[in-house]
């Protein structure tokens, strides 16, 4: 760990298990749009391990600076410079991508921002691509663990617009933009990796 760089322990913990799944999903070459790059730990780890991909990190204009130093230090040839992306502002800075990835963002965004994220991905995801969304989720309004229930309460106490989202609601949003949930993969620490593809 380099203490001079922004650092997330959660990213450090989950990057290995996520990569193990992305190897199989993002198996063909193409551009990956990452929404919510944060500290850049995921971008650095995944791009290094998956050189056939072109990784496009993005984050909200207020946070895009967080990953700059780490990604510059990594100097990986398949990581593009980070772009500012507010999911609710059109046009998006990347107009076409084969793959999309976002980790631990849906419970931070407001509900309308989650909807806007799906709308943007639905508009720009290539027909043979996939969108992977990682994080904690509820099933039919129920939490999958007591720790997730406590996390949801802490999120709402911090900001009322935050909260763990229902998988069924996300699947509905996906359906509205021509996507379908193709897989729900159980991950460590009561998290899940949702995989959305173009609806046939």
C-alpha cells in the first residue's frame, strides 16, 4: 500500500474475487467503461491482468481526481486517461463500449442516478457486450445479511438518497433499456456481481 495515494480497503479486499469473474465475462477484446473509478485500484488491477482490454476509467466530476496519481504511476498502456462522467449529463464522454463495470456505486447514487446509469449504458453498450454491477443488493425487499441491513441504515443516516437497491428494481430498469440480467453471482462479504446483456 502506498499511503500517499487514495486507498480503499474494500477495493483491496474484493479486487481478486471480482477479477476471477471478469476474466470469464470480459473474455474478448474491447473497451471497458468503468463508472465510479474511485481510487483507481480496480482499474489498475484489472487492466494489468487483462491486457486484451482497453480500460476507460470515469468518475463524477467531484471525484475524478482521486485516481489520477495512481493511474499515472501505473502507466499501463491499456488504461486511458480518466474522464469525468456525471451519469445524468448528456452526452456521455464515451459513445460506444463493449463492456461496462461499476462497483459499489448503486447504493451511493440517488435512485434517479441509478436509472440514468442504466439509460446511458443501454444507449451505448455494444450488442455483444455486458455490464457488470458489483455490490450489496436486496432480494424482494429483504437484506441478505444483518451486516447489509446495518450498512443500509448507516448509508441512509449519512444521506437519505443512499441505500442498498433491490435486484428486482434493477432488473426492471435494465429491461426498460433493452438489457436483461443474465447472471447473479454470489461474492464474498455478502456482495453480488450482476451481469446484464442485450435482451435477445
